[in-house]
């Protein structure tokens, strides 16, 4: 009886303690601690018997915060188990609002067309043609020497014109240096237009022989003695041109034509100034071969150039004793056709190098190195 009464007293005391604990928790208003779902159900043992108390494992479906927290906890548990098992983890995908198609973020670098030019360029690329970037800047240097043909020379003194061709012989040699920058644009895949500007320096040496004086010297047993005049001319050069190209497999052809004006100035004899505007029209045809070497392209060509450099030079120098003398003459290049060879090395589609050399094997020689930057 004592054992039974003590057992009953123990049960009553246990329930009383449990009721007191629940009432204290409700009165405090604090949230009960979240259960650890990895542990087994908590066992509350009493001296008389063991009673299993299982926490609520299913939170309310309408408790969004609790559901989100539980989902994150389950994902972390799964990742921990994968790490323990040695399973590689996969990267969590970005939200749908951040997902962008790769082709819209990284455009094909071969389709780098500038706004409009070249027209029909995208279609040519789709058919397999490799086109250069549309815009190009070419700083270059030109050196040339040539023999100049002079005819129709006239001298006017006191309104009296003397045809100097029948009285004199004039031989002229010229050396030219030019520094220029060219800006070109491929309007079509086969047509490029360009403008150029720069600075020109021309050294001209003229030897003038007077027939009457030469005959007198010959009668005296002396040789001819020409009168030498050297003129140093400098000035700006500007102009433009166009290039037509076509090709088949590794072979290509290029037709280039440009027109330039050089506004030159220099000192003449007896302190006089000479200010001619020298105009030049050059037309050239190139036939070449193209080969890829590693990631670069090598172009080799041979061709012909026609030099239309015919100009009329006029001046009104003041000559001692004679006074103001007007003169005019027409000059042009002897043998205007020249043969050229050259190469164009496309190191990259952006940076390139070119050099061209030509000669007519009769006093004319020229060389033109240039760097090209395309974008």
C-alpha cells in the first residue's frame, strides 16, 4: 500500500510539474525552441516509468517563414551528406531574371560590323568571305625620285613672248618625301573610299643650257656649261581615292586610283618665291596571291602604275637689269608607267604592315612603307 501510494503521489507530482511548466511557457509568450530533426524523439524519464514526448514535426502549411527555414535546413543537410559521400556539388542556378542567352552577351567577334559599313558585309561573311574591319587609319611615308620632262617653255619680257624650247634645253630631276595619314572606309566588301593628308618636301634640280651660248663656247673649244637652279619646295598635300578589289581562292586583283594636290612653296633665284600647286593622278593595278601563315595573312603582289603628273608651272621673278620676267613651262614624268612589287602582312585583323616599291627603269624609283590600324 505504501509503494502504491508513493507511486500515485509521484504521478500526481509529475503531472503537476508538467502543467506548471506549460502555463509558464504560455504566459511568457516566447517562441519554443525549434526541434532538431536530426535527433531522435526526446525521452523524458521518471523514476516510476518512461514517457515519450515527441515534438511537432509538421509545422503549419501557412507558416511561410517556417517552411523557408526548413527547406534551407534540408538543402544544407543534403549538401553535407553529399560532401561526406564524396559526391561533387552542382552550382546553384541563377534566378530566372538574371538568366541571359549567351549569344546576346558574347557576340561573335567575326561579326564586328560598324554601324552601317560595309554594306552587304554580313551577307558576305555568311557566304564564307573573310572581310577586314571597315575602318582603317594608315600612317605612311613615301620616298621617290624621278626625271621630269619639260616642254612648252615660254618666257615673256615686256609683253614679248619667247618660245624657250627652241633656245634652251632643260633637264630636271626631282626627289620627293611625303609623310601622310590616310583614313579609309569599306563602303562595300569590294569598294573602299579614302581621304589623305600630309606634308611634302620636294627637291628640284634643273640644268638649263642656252643653245646660242653653247655654240659660241663650242667654237672656242670649250664644252657646254649649263646654268643650274635648285629649288626646295615644301607644303601640305591632300586628296582622296578609291580601291576596287576582287578575288578567286588565294588570288586577288586590286585597282586603285587617287588624286592629290600639293600646295608647295619655295625660294627661286634672286630672292623670288615660287608657289605652284602640283596635281597628281595615279592609277595602279595589282595582281596578287594570299596565304595564311599561323594566325596571320601574307599578301604578295606585282603590278603597274600610271603617273599622270603633268602640271603647268608659272612664275614672275624679278631679274636684275631685265626686270620682271614671266615664264611658264609644262612638266611631267618621263616614261609614266612603272612596275611595282609589294607585300601586305596582316599580323592581326587590327594591326598590319605594308610596303610597296616601284621603278620605270629610267630614273624613277619609289618606296612606300606604311602601318595600318583597323577597327
